[in-house]
C-alpha cells in the first residue's frame, strides 16, 4: 500500500499529469450529466415506444450516424495535430491554415454525405431494418448530416484549451433531449414526435458548438484571414493524415452505428433495440477514457517523444482509466441485470447477456486509449488504420455466422474479438516506434550529440 501511495504522490507531482486531470476535470461533470441524461432518454423512449418502435428510432439514428462516420474527415484531429503545436510556438498563421483546411473538409464531406445518404436510403432501408413507412422521416433526419460531419469547432476549442466550453456544450443536447422525451412519454406522444425531438436537439446542440468556437476565435482575434480551404498549405502530410484518420474512424463506425444496422438486419428492430440498450451501458464504462482522451491528445502533440515525459504520461493515464474500467465492469456484472430492467423495463432483460460480452470492449479501450493518439502525434497515422482494417475484416467475418448461431451474444462476441485484435496490432506498432526512438537516442548519445 505504501508503494501505491508513493506512486500516486509522484504522479500528482507531474505537472503534465496535473494539467491532464485539470482539463479532463472540466469535462467530467458534463459527461456524468450527459451519461445520466442519455440513460433517462433511452429509458423513457423505450418504455413509451416499446421495443420494436424504439428499435426503429435507433435504426434511423444509426443510419445517419453511419453515413456521417463514413463521410466525415474527423477534422478536429487536424486542428489539434497541426494547430496545437503552432499555438504553443506562437505560429497563429499555421493554426489558421489547419483550421481552414479542417473547415473545408467539413463542408465538402457534410454536403456529400447528406446527398449520398438520402440517395441510398430507399435502396438499403429494408436491408438495414427500416420500414418503408418510415423512409420519409429517415430522409428528413439525413439533413442533419452536414452538421453531424462538422468537427472543426471541437478541434478549435480543444486546441485553445477551452475544455470548460466543450463541457458546457456537451450537456446541452442530452439534457434537452431527456427533458423533451420525458414530456413526450408523459403525453403519450407518437413515434414522429420522438423522431422530431432527436432531430431538433441534435441540430440545436451542433449550432451551439459552432457558436462557442466562433466566439472564442473572435475573442482571440483569430477570425481574420480564416477561410475554408481544401489545400493544406504548409501542413506537412496534411492530406495523408486526414485520409488515414478518416479511414480509421470510418472503420471504427462499423462497431457502432453500422453494428446496430447489421444486428437490425439479422435480428430485426427488437434485436437492434436490445443491442443498443446493452451497448449504451457498456459505453458508459468508457466515459473516463473519453474524458481523458479529449484533453490527452492536444497535450501530447506539443511534447518531445525522445524524452520519457509522454511515455510516463501514457502509462499513468492508462493505469488510471484501466482501474476505473475494471471497477465499473465489475459493478455491471453484479448489478447489470437489475439496472437494465429498472431503467429500460422487463422486456429489455435479454440485453444482459450481450452486455457481459460487450464489456470487454470498453475495458480494453480504457486501458489502451492513449495508444492511437500517441501514434498520431508521432506522425504514424497509417499504423492505427492498418490495425483497424484487420479488426474490421475479422468482425465482418464473424458477425454473420456468430449472430446466426448465438444471436445477440454472437454479435457482441464478434465486436469484442475485432476490437481486441485491432488494439493488439496498434499496441505492437507503438512498441516498435518506442524501440526505434530509443535506439536513435542511444546512437545519438554514443556519437556525443546533445
């Protein structure tokens, strides 16, 4: 125990670790509120609509999220990757170029995603479980895609260390949605009202985020000369980084919204609803890692990777989130059945079994979350992409036979196996990069270079 106490004291003395905890602390309260509001939302919607119609709502929302995941460029990563080091050295011109490039990608990918999503929907609706009578509502929902694909304002606020503003915005959509859904439940509202609530709250939340980013840029005098562009001028490897991150995130979408669509096509809307209930609780386990990741990535982009500092920070944050994941996972194992029936109702009780399998995903993710941003900061964006390709291929090879044989448990097992393989390959890539940097440092030291 004394050794643990000593280690914790040493961690607290680390200014980088303290800064990380401070920035993530801004987000912690909002994420707790958002998670609780999300559970309240799903509970009221599930009880009001029933398992089949709630599943239809899940499928429509998942379709839009899937199209957005395939089309958007994760532009916030660009702003942080190039903008954070530029801000640290006072290079405002580079920050503006990175932000302008990200903004240009947001505009093009958002509009293209909307057009493609609307055009494909009538062709694929039945295949993903969306009934013909709800295609019109799903098409309307797809008009959110330009806003859903825009991540530039998030990147701006993270780069400028305004995690307090990110936290405020992060509570706006889930709280508003929970309140409106509770009212809809109390008034026995129709399915169309619930779909409209999802639409309006998503749109309002995105608009609020854009406003906060615009106001912060204006306050710092950074709006002048900031224009959307598709040429990453003086951003070394800008297009390569953007494409690799986009493809990696696109493949990650397969384990989220696309997974729910696949489950819906194989097991129907009721299966999609049960899978969504299980995944919502499993995702809650990963919230601490999500909090730290938002503060972690901007911080390490300014560090010297030939020193021990970023590697120590990685180990400390992974240890912290890993311990939190194990505790949260154990609680869900012990009380998950009671939580599901209390929150979602007795009809959702079958979600407990797939939940036990899906818990492997957030636990692995919590322990390994620093690995991908470390590789991005080292300009090795192709490594996570290669790992994700392998994991996704394995997932797609497994989900159909496992779902046919074991139902929801099989679908959950396919997701866990694909994710574990992806993380394992990514970890090996980072270990290889660490060995390379150590060898280069030793050679430089042997040659008498400072």
